[in-house]
C-alpha cells in the first residue's frame, strides 16, 4: 500500500513561499536587495488569506513593493554603508611624488615611488611626456597605475 500525498499550490502557499524566499535572500545579503519584495509578498499573502482574487493579489504585490521601495530606498542609501572609507590606494589621490622613470604613455614608460612602494605612472594626457625628477600629483588610480599630472607649486607672495 502506497501513501499518496498531494500538495495543492494555493495562492496562500505561493505567497508564503515567496515571502520566505525574499526574506532569506535579504538575510543572506548586506545591501537591502529584496526587502521590498518581501513586504509586497506579505501584503499579497494577506489579500490571499481574505480570499481576494488573484489579479488583486498580484496588483497589491507590485504596488506595495514599489511604494516600499520608493519610500525606503533614499533612507537606506543614506544609512546603509554610509561610512565608506577609501582604501590605502584611494588615499594616494592628491599625493605628490617625484618621477623616477620618464612618464610617456605612448612608450608605456613611467615609474614613481610613493610611501615606499613602486607604482607604474601614466599621464592624464597621452601627448604629455613628464621627465624623470619632475614632481607630479596623483589624479586617479586605474587598476595598478597611478594617473598623474605635473605638479605646479603655488607660491604665496608676501
């Protein structure tokens, strides 16, 4: 004798599964990825529980998800990951260093030392060649290369 179990996928069960799935995804991530969909699924589950029609459940799901997203996303962006600290490399932007090997983008040369580490240097403009010994300022970082421009000291007149 074989026992046969039939599970009927009612709308309540479907919304409950979606609610659990969206909540699980949210708990496994750090960036508020699916909380809005979980709230929408919760409200759709409530509509299904009071025997609301399928079309109304779907509309409630999308409308509540959208409203929740629009209402909370600005707050989430403001308070989640608000303390983004630059990495050690990011902190090099704005630093001044001396060129140890002529910077020439066309010949793919250029090297400098900053904080005891050698870096490949490239000029902000391909046509600009910066000779060895010239002071340069780091304007950005691209991968493992520092993008630099000639540093012009501002002298104060007294």
